[in-house]
């Protein structure tokens, strides 16, 4: 995508010994980048949400494993780095998928060849992510065009999003937002209701992206979605996911389940857009999925700019306040109208038919 007319990706190699990423903690107020030189840098970037979004986390982790092997390519170091990076964010399946793929690619090689091979494989995963998400955009745009025609075509299509699913959450294009970008570019008149997505406010990143692309949008508080649906102001809910079961259960940013319930009650279709590496083919359901519990500080404090325009954090509550901060919830397949993938759109029950060869899907 482009920022101020300049093409950018969310991650890119710096020579063959480091990667640079957009530091998403600084957005939407300023565009900053961070260079990652070691596996420890990568693990920190993932855990601190310098990078976020399941596809991007996976690609970043792959590069992190390659960086680890530059320092020590022994079997023990390979396993240690895999464990370290996999623990940075436990819910998103893309991270472990990418780490497993790089490890399998280099395990049989002599240690002297592992680092270069891992670096090449990480780059391959990054390019595949771009292609997968571009295809998701194509299929998702066709769906949005169909929904607009079904609604009569005489007014704009109102789409509700949750969290950030744009190019910032992937290497490029994004997942759910890829469909919105492609539909907008194809002339489908649409408007996006953007959930703020507390407590990390990833909706602000969505708003930043949509503004840059020229897509009409309105930022709303998280609990406004049901009200808008009751009043006929939402034609579809379109989200991403951090993990999808083989049966079509969707683990996504906390609050997604409530949107799906409201959509179901109001007859609004609910879709999740995901590349195939986000599908956990070994999981018949997501009932046992590890839900990441994040720091209480994310709820106790809020960040922004002060009166002078400088970055600042404000304490909302006393430090002694008991806080629970689960990062994700699970929307059962019965509430999901369809899963948008690089191979097309499928109802949850038809997801495995869309991918008869899931081990080779990506």
C-alpha cells in the first residue's frame, strides 16, 4: 500500500542480517520504524505489539528464527529460538505455523547452511502472504459487490469492522480490509463503521489506513455496533481472525463474539477473512484454544497526545484495581456466514471442501 504516495510494506529485509518493521505503537500519530537485529528483538516486537496481526506476526517470527540461526545454528539453538518466538503471542496460529515451516525447512541441513536457507524461506513466506491477501481481496470484493447488488444497489454498503485487518496486520493488502480496498477501487460505494477496539485501539490503525486510501469511514465506540444493526445501518460485519478451526470457529480480537451475536439477532451477515495459514486444521473446534491474557496496564492507562502534541499516557484507574484483560474471544461457527480465503468464500461447514489438501494450502 502507499503512505503519502510512497509504496510501503509492514516489514522488509535490511540487507541479509536484519529486518525493519513499522512500529505500530506510534500510529496513528506518527509513522515510525524499528530495526530488528536478533531473535530477542523479534520476540519483543511481537510481544509488545510493535507488530500485530496474525499474518504479520507469522512472517516476523520466520525472520526471527533466521536471525537466531545467524548467531547459533546448532540443533539446540534452533529449538530454543523456536520456543522463545512461539511464546511471544500464543493465540495466533500463523506464528507457530511459520516457525514450524522454517524449522522443517532447515532441520536436515548442516548448521553452516541453515541461516541462509531460513532467511530465504522467511522471504518466501512473506511473498506468499502478499499473494494470499491479494487473492482474499479479490474474492472479498466480489462478495461485497454481490451484497451491494442484493441490497438494491441504490445506496452505499455499510460494513462494520473490528480490530485492524489492513496491510499493517499483514505484509501488504491485509485480510478483511483487502476486500474493502479492492471493492472501493472497483467502484462499489461503501462506508466502513470502524470499532475503536479497546483496549489497544487497533481501530485507530484501521481509520488511519482507510483515510490514506480514501475509503469513507466513521469511527465508533465498541458498543455502538449492535445499536447500528438494530437501526439498519450495517449491511455486513467483516473481520479477520487469529485462528480458525477446521469447522469454522473464529478466534479474533476480544469483542468479536458480541458483534457476531448482534449480527445474528439482526439478520446481518458475519464474515471472517483469513489466509489459509490462519486455519488450524488440527482443531475441530477452538474450545481449548489458549486465550492470551495481556497486561493490566493496557486497561489502566490510555495513550495519546497531550495539549502540546507530545505522546503521553494517562492513568485511568488506581494501580490496585483488579483487571482482567483477555485479548481474544471465540465466535462459534453457527454465527459465521462465511470464511473468505484465497480460494474463495465458503460457509464454515464447507471450509474443508474448499481446501481438500490443507497441508499444501499455503
